[in-house]
C-alpha cells in the first residue's frame, strides 16, 4: 500500500494517548494520516505514561498530522465537541477506531457497582455514542470504516463465568459493531472488530493483569496496529461484518513470520481472552 493511501485521511481514535490506540495512530501516521486523538490524558500518569500531547508529538514525528483533544467518552457533550472540532480542523472524518476501554476481571461479588458502570459507560455506551456522532462524517467519506477493538463473541461458559461484567461489556462492543455492519451496509460504511491473538504488552497488562511476567510472554502493540492498517486499507463495501484477529489478518496479507512482534524473542506466547 502506498503512502498516499492515507494521506489526507482523518482517523478519529479513542484512547490514542497510549498503548494499542497510540500504536494504531503511529502506524497510520507513517502513511500520512491525520489523527484526532480523543482521550482523557492531559497530565501524565507515571504508571501509564503518555498524554494526548505527547502522542501528538510522536504522530507528527512519524509523518502524520495530529489534533489532540481531551475527551472522556462517558460524556456525550465532550464526544460531540471532539468530533466537531476535529472534523473542522481536518475537514472531515474517514474512519473511527473505538479503542478506549475499561477492564476489571472480577467476579460478580467482587465487582462494585461503580466499576460495572464504568465498564459499560466506556465500553458500550461510549463506543455507541462516538460512532453515532461520527456517522454524518462517515457518510461523506470515500472509504468509511468503523473499527472496534473487541473480541469475537464466544459464549463458552469459561469466558463468562470468571468475569461476567467485563465480558458482557466487551461482547456489547462487538454486538454493536456487527449491528452497524448490517445497518450501514447500503451506505457503504464498513464495521469490523479487531482482537489480538495473544496478550499485548501495554500498561494495562503490566499494571492490572500479570506484570513483567506476562509482558515477557506477550506481543508488541505494533501487531495490532499493522492489522488495523490492513483492515482500514480495504474497500469498505467489500469488507464488513468481520470479527478479525490480528495474526489472521496478517496471514491474509502474506505476512507469516510474526517473530518480530514478540517482546522476548522465541518466548512462548499467552493467548488472549475470548479465543
């Protein structure tokens, strides 16, 4: 794919100040994309790293253009303002990447109401409202895409029993996206989900899930970013309604050696949730 494919294209990415969201932004920036960075982080949390402003600097250094804007996707007013200001700055929106997400792998008794609400407000409600308010711009785009970072829906009890509240919120994101694929098919707007085959070395994995031990058995965020790039490069009318897994997308593109994505060369890899 040539550099000009994303040149002048505007991508609205939630949670793009760090982790997978930032990696996707940087990958598209290498192809000349314009990134609206919609995230809460305006001051750096030393445990997590990165702000919308540091991400903007990296995006522009990578060859793209950036519009950082503080946005808590639990707040519809902030969503509308971020979309309106970003679209006005760049002249439109060609794709939306629903990356922002909250996680709590807790049992029913161990999940507080405020944590349940947080996951559903960000993962389901936020994803819904971001996509809803991007739609007027997507309808005008030449190759419009909705890409949601959520898993294939797998109703095996082992994915529901241990952390049903989180699972419900992530499956909700996937159900929304599959619904949009059907709803907007005639409009030519693609809607797909993307999920990693293995755990990914992000601050969430390090701080919340498994620490350095799990990071050593994970892949780098760049594998998800490369998969997102290939999905968003495809013709929207021809590729919609798919629950994609990162390595499967790369295999389809003829990329079979994935060793460079491992944090530790030749380490065994930990399969991600829901697969």
